[in-house]
C-alpha cells in the first residue's frame, strides 16, 4: 500500500510557480475524547460535513487534541502528513516523500508530542510554536498548515474558562493549499 | 548556682572550640546578631565561628526573628538574601511546588534544599516540597542557612544548600506566654519555658496557630487560603552525666488540619473536606568527650509523617477523593571529631531505614541507606584553612553515590577574607519516581509507573493480552534511576572594615545533571500513554549575590542583599542557540525564531532579587522597630507556546515588592507588645503568589516570667 502511494506521488508533476494563497480559519471541534471527529478539507478551505466522511473532500479530522488523516484506517483518501520544525513561512516546498498515514486506530500519522505540549498545571495543551504540518491531501495535492491556538470553547465557539467545562476546542489554523505542484 | 552551671556550659562549648580558637588570628568581635549566634555548626558539622567558615552562610538569630514579627518559618526565610519562598506552579527542578511553601536557594527549587531540625533531617516532603509553614519559629534560637552543595556532609537533598533550624533552650529558668491576633482572624498562642539545675535542663514549647484564611480572587469560588489550625509541641531534655557526657532528648509533635473546598466543573463549591497532617520526631543525642582532642556524637532519630486528604461530594455525600501518604524514618548515626595537630578530622557513618505507604503505591515500600563520611579541616597557617570532605551513600533502590567537597578559607588580613568551595550535591530519586503506580481513570486512562515498578516484560505481557497497543523504543531505555547530581562552585570575598560592618560578594555556579523527568514508554489500546521516569535533563544555575550589614548611630542596623540569577535547561538553551526553537509573541501570533535573548531560563526564577532591612533597637526606652522590603523581578510562570520557557508577557508574573513594618515595645523586664503591618503596598498575585496575602496587620503580647534561682 505504502509503496503504491509513494510511487504514485513521484509520478506527480510539481514545481509549478503558482503561489498558494494563505488563509486563516477558526475550526471548532468536538472537545471530548470520544465521539465523532470534525473534518476539514483544504480544497474547500474549511469544514466538511460528516456526511461526506467516505469521500475525498476532507483531508484531516480533529477531535479534542487528536488528529486523523483521510487515509488507511481513517478514510478512503490518500492523505498523509508530516510535521516539521520550521515556521510556516519557511516551508516553501512540500517534500515528495516522508508522509505518514493512519495505519491503525492506535497508530495515527500525527503523534501528540509532535505538535503540542500538555501543561499539567493549567490542564491545557499548547501548540508548539514553529511546528508546521505538511499535508498531501486526499486527492494528492499539497498543503501546509500551522495551528496558531487551541482554546477551550463552548458549542457556539465562545471561549470558556474554568470552572466551565469546554465542550469544544477552538482551533485557529493558518494554511496554504497548492492545487498545482509542491511549491507554496 | 545557676551562674556556675552556665559557666560550665560555656566551658563545655569552649572546650570544643578551644583547639580552633587557638589557631585563629584573634577572636573577631562581631556580629550583628549578638554573640550567641556567632557559632555555626551546619557548615562543617562542628562548631565554628561564622567569620571562620569557608562557605556562604546566613545566620538568622532569635532577635531578628522577634523583631520581624515572624510566626512561621517561611515568614522569616523569605526576607533573606537569595532565598525565595515558592508557591504554586509545578514541581521538580524546573518548577516550584504545588504543596505549600518551599524554599528556592541559589536558583534550585525546593526539592533540592535540605532542611534540618537540630541537625537531623526533617521528613514529610510532598511533591518534593517541605511545607515551611509547618514550622513555628517561637521555639527557634537561630536558623543557619548554608548555600551551595553540602552532600559531602549531609547526603541526599543537600544540593542547593542546607537550612538548619536550631531550637536550643534559653538558659535559665523561665516561663513565657504569648498571644497574637491579626487579620484573617489569625490567632497564635504559645507557652514555653525552661527549667534547669546543675545536671538537668528542660525546655518545652507549645503553640496553637489558626487562621480563617483569605481570598485574593473573588472571581473564583474557592478561597485562596482555606481556614486551618495546627498545634506544635516540643519537649527537649538535657542531662549532664558528668563533665564529658551529655544526653539531649528532643521530641517534637505537629498536628494540623485544614479545610479544603473545591468547585469541580461548577461555579459553586461542590466538593469539600479536610487535609490532616500529623508529624513527630523523637531524637536522643549522646555527646561524649573522650579527651580534649576527641569528642563523639551519637544520634538516633525516629520520625513519622502522615498526611490525609479526604474530600466528599457535598451533594451526594459520596467520597470524591481520598489520598493518604505515610512516611516513617529511622536513623542511627555516629560522628567523631578528632584533633590531630593542625588537622581536625570528622568521621561518621550511619544507617537509615525509611518506609512509605500511600494510596498511590502498590504496597508499603522500604529503603535502606548506609552512609559514611569523612572530613579533614587543615589549618595550613593561622590565616589559611583547607577543608576536604567525602561522603558515600549506599541505597538499596537506586545507584550509590560518592560526594566530595573542597573548601578554602583565607583571611588575608583583619578586613579581607576569601572563601571558596567546590563540591558535589545529589538528590536521591524521590518516592514517586521510584514507586508510583498510578492509573488515572478520571482522565483518559493514562498511567505512570515509578522506575522500580516498571518492567518491559510487564508491558510485553500486557501487549500480548491486547491492553497495550505499542511499546515505544524509550521503554527499553528505562533502567535503575541514578540520583540527580550537581557540582557547585562558590567564590566569596568578605570585607569587614570595622566592627558591625560587613560586606560580602559571592559568585556561584551549579551544574545539575541526570535530572529526572517522565517520558512516554508505551501507548494503551485506547490511545492514552504509559509514562515512566528516566534521567534526562541537564540544567545550570549561576549568579552573583551581595550582602551588606551596617551598624550605625548606636541603635541602628541596616542590612541589604541582592542576587542576580541566571538559569537554563541546557537542552533547551542548546536548541535555542542552534536556531531550532520558535515562539509566539502573543497568543495566535505566527511563530518566530527564538534568540538567546528571548530565553528566560527555568520557570519560577527571578533574575533580580533584593531586600533591605532597617532595624532600630532603642534599648534605653525599650522601643524597637523594623522596616523590611523584599523585591523580586518578574519570573516565568508558564509556557503557552510549547517551547518550554517563558518568552512573552502573558508567560510571566509581574515583579513585586513587599514592605513589612513592625513596632515593638518592651515594658519592664517582662512584657513585650508588638504591632506589625505586612505587605504595606498591598501587592498580590492570586494566581502565582497565593501564599502572599494583601495588606494585613497583627498585634502580639508576650509575658515572660523569670523564676528566681533556687
């Protein structure tokens, strides 16, 4: 499966000099450790309804602090991801290889320690500054993304502070989608 | 009769010192704290004049404690140069402590300072922190603070320094009663007294301390400090068998109870109960002098500490949380001091048995520790002494440790003295790091196992039955924990231009290796992690501190102190220098490369700390006054952008200055009336300095009855 995917990737045409527009988006996701993932598609530029979960419209999903990608055990797409220690702006080209996939429900492409630290004192988690996600999307396009904030919120997206228990996590995302090639 | 007894006692002390004093250039006439506090025992485990020891030391005398109106140990320690009483966030070398008021010394957190009561270690650390407010100061004669590592004499924990609380009885026969009332319904009562004849001395101290607590943040349903009360009782008995043999039997008991109420996932208090602390120490010490040149000290300690927190849901009355921590400590130790020409040899050894039983460990755990130490203090010349020491600690549950130390004391002339020392410190892995066996069912089911409880074989067994999804490579790196170790260097110059004047500058550096941290070792089948402990981190603390004591205009005394401190986690600093670390200037801002100047060091450390204390003691009228100011610059409290340090405004607590004022009047021989206001500027920080209330006042009345000699 892996070999097929990588082989397929390398057949892509790339290095087209079309700049990828940078967008920001608030993404409100399920704040509990169980239940459905909320889905995000780069081509759409935002949320993808869960009714589309067996399509290639979504690229990654989030639930609380867990991230899945649309591949392997999680979806029917070809999405893969790698997390690099480089600021968003410094990532100018998506690598051809090196993408990880959701091989099983417990072996997900994104490991927690790659992108956040948990603070036991505040019981909050902080996205690590300078970590950039580079996605190969479900449809074999490329995108890069930075998680700017992860804040506890209620169902309407209003931020909450203790003792109010958050039902959602409000992520602020910055991303660029390249529909043509690997350059950003 | 009394007079003669006292003379004998003084003679006894002098006999111990005689060899030493005969080499000293000439006896120094100091100090500011009165002659009785002139002697320091903690630095070398033998009695030495403060002006003759080779390591940075502070001696806080009874008079200063009294003039400052202190009640608990944290009150007086927080006013000393280079000491910071931590409260609040996190634990371990890179945190402060969630459990009460610990002390930070030379930038090392509370876990790394040894606290002694009359030379014997105190137990009852929770999360590594010894809560200093457990100790009343009414029975303290003086506090000795030795800075820098001293594991060559004291073993584990003596990494940042040693604080020795000395509770010697007041000579003579007297009874004292005292009462205090103050803000937050703070009440403190004590009765103490001593009685002595030619052969026997008895000292007793009884204290009750209580407070209604206080609220610093009305927006939270919980009170910042919940109401509490506690009792301290001490009984100390000394018997002189003859001129050469003396037995001191010291007993201490503490009982404390504090309400605790929480709003769990609610805007209103819905969980409540009590935390209860019981601790005791029984400590007989036999002193024997074989000859003018050989004296011996045999000490036995039995102590226990038991803390229980029991919380119920206020609605359903069902138990919400129960935690019990019981620690017992037994030690036998012998020390012999031998004078051999210009060498003062100190040789000792002992055996320690410790047990701990908590709701979070599988079973009661026992630790056996053997230790032996030797120290040679060599008077090379009248004005130059060299000290070399070595201690060996052998423990059943972690790797053994050898701790050397070298020190130099060089008196250039009557005014200038140089002290320098280099030594090793270590801290044994604490109980959690060895024995914790904790599965968090409330959260997502993560679990933590101490290094002694952990085995790869067990993980593999759990993997075979499907409980564990994946064993991480890190699991194979878990091995017998090494003690956390440090090398400390101190270089101090002292200047004493005239009696009552003293200036001192000390430069220090501590390199700490093998810091213990927990790391994920496996993934459960539900995706949560299994953690265990490993020696990974390296850090340093370095700085310069200065202090100044000036006695002027007969009744006035000014002292001031300053410490500049730099700290770093060496891995993080290395990554910053390599350009691999990023940060955000505010929440949600794009990541930016962190430079060396953005790196603020370990959390909970202030770069600048200063204090100034002005004492006025007008003996003719019986009036005394003290005005004290303590400053600390901003300190990092939290990491919000995942880079492991504070680099933006909302990651720091603002600097603060505390001003305390005390006014005391002695009436005749017997009465003392005191009035004080603490935190005059009302500087508070509910989140990061919850142990510091706003402006508060107190008034104390003490009556001392001096019995006539028989």
